[in-house]
C-alpha cells in the first residue's frame, strides 16, 4: 500500500510540474480529482480482497492430525493398537468387530497400513483407517467406543485399456523384447501362459517377428495402481499369426478365442515351463547321453535349474507318483480317456500331490531336478495319446471350450470393437479409453472377484 502511495505521489508531482509549465489551473484541478477517485477505488479493492484471505487462513486452523503406521514383520494388531493407547478390552472388541464386519484377520507386513486420525494433535483418536489393499479400506469409528463400528469400503476402479507392440530383436527373446516395448512383467507372464498353448517359445521365435498386446490398467484418483487382464494378443509366430481375444459368454464364463471364434485355450500345454529352452527333442532314435546307445526319446527335455516349479500341463488325476531308474522321480497324470502326460527327473514332489489327487491346469506338481538317468537338471515331458507317445510340439491338441452358433456372431462383434480400439491406440497411444467404453458383457461376479485377486499381484 505504501508503495502504491509513493507511486501516486510521484505521478501527482509530475503532473503538477507539467501543468505549471502549461499554466492551465483548470486542467490541473481536474487531473487531481481524477487521481483521487482512482486511489479511492484501489483502496476499496484492497480491503475487499484481503477479507477472503483472512477467512481462508482461519479455515485451515486446527487440521486433522494423522499418525500412519506401516505394518512390519513381527507386528500384531494388539501391538499396534496398544502403542496408540488402546486398552486390552478395547483391542479385543476391535479385533472381534474387524473379523465379524470386515473379514479382517491377518496383517501383511509391508502391505497393510494403519492411519490413526485425531481432530487435532494431542486429542483422542476419532477414527482408524486400515488400508489393506489397493481397492478397499476399513474404517473404524472411535467416537462410539462401546460398539467400535467397522465399515469396509470398496474403492472404485477406473479401468482403462493399454496397447503395447514390439518386435523381436536379433539375438533377443520375447520376454526381453516385450520389456523393451514397455509391457509390464505380469502381463508378459500372462501372455506366455496364453501363447504356450499354440507356440514353442524356443523354436518359434525369430528376429523381426512382430507382436502386440491389449490389456487393462486399473487407476484410482488418476494414478495407476495395477494391471488387469489381457484383452487381445497377436504374435507373428513361425507357424503363422497367432491371435487371441478375451470374450465373456452369456453364462458369465470367460475365455480366449482365435480370430474365427475357436477356443484358444487347449486341454494341454505344449511347454509346461514358460520360456524354458529345449535341450533334446522328441525322436524315434537318439543316442542316450548316459547309456551311450541309440533308442527312442519319447518326450521333450526342457532345461530348468534344480528347484524350478513344474506346473501340470492340464487338469486331471495323478495316476503315478514314484521313482524308477530311468525317470527318477516322476509324476503321471491322466487328463481324459485320450490323453496322459508324464513329468520326469524331479528333485522332489509338490506337497499334497499323491496318486489319486485331482490337479488343475497350472498347479505345481513337483520341482525340476536331475534324478534317474540324467546328466543335469531338466524336465523330461511326455504326452501319451491313446497309449502312444506323440510329439508335444506338433500334436494337435483339443480346445477346452468352443463357441456355439449363437455365441459366435456376438464374439465377432466384440472382436471388431477390440480391433477398432487397437487401431486408435496404435495411432494415439496417450488417448484414454476406458473399459466402460466397450460394449458391456455379462461378467460373472464370482469370476471377477477371483480374477481381481490375481490382478493385484501384478
């Protein structure tokens, strides 16, 4: 304000000096009156504008005080609450309500957080907020200490679709090339699981092959939290272009289908261990590395360090879990009346896998090793069709699920929409497209919950 007065003083003195030179007293008086009016307006504006500022300062006085505790190894609910001054009776009541109202029983070190909210520093705690996942939190009302009301709150997801494309570099692998293309590791592993039904990642990969993936990204408050599901994938494999699209049927069950609507998920995987290098192929006559003479090699060998988990290539029942001189520790699974698979040279069996056990596709049944007639740690994998050994890399495998005549046109519509979005994101990668922008499909709630748990791990 002082600065403004000094400026106006100088302006007035300059004007007076100029007017004296001109010798016009009337002009001088008019100018002085005009300046006075301008100063009055400025003063009013300063007073009016300063009031909201003082009010704004008043509004931030006494903010809530937050004490955030991240759960560490060895922490317990009792330990965390007692450190904040809660009594044993209160802790027991809170623990009981957390279990009853929010199904919260276990603390996870490095993942769960407690936020103790006070109206202001030094006052009693009014609310406890437990962040136990990216998509939900628990709030405990401390004002009603007799009831300790708990409320589980689901955080709304903003699910968008992302598109990444790349090309296999000379001397590189799909994994490294996908990482170079900016694809998240969890999505790469999902793509491995899908393409393993159609491709051999050892023999089918060549420099110059192109690929793309369309997948979900989950946001909260405009910040990315995790990845969702793969919606579409394409790979220019040696045997031809492999394409898969996610589609949810009218009954709520989802699956992946090729460009013609045929089931892409097969009953068995050609390569049980993702990205494993083939060290010995299926052959009618191979010189045995230990025995030294030529005999049929009825399976495929995959290099795998000792202890590498071995997943079941398909769902079925364990019909053998034993040891013999040739196979060492091995497991044999009957999948249906036609197919059986065998996994040999294991270092050990997975816990709970015994003769008669029903296993699902992808379930760990044992761990790679070098037991039996073996020169080093690897997995020997066999597929037996109608009692005859067949080449896992070339045998035509049946699909688990195909679309009927009623579903196929609906799938084709969904595929067209996904391809349109791919074209948009290919030309403008930064454009935001939400899953809600796609045509709605009848998602099954149970399926979504199980898939969301998996998604959060990515």
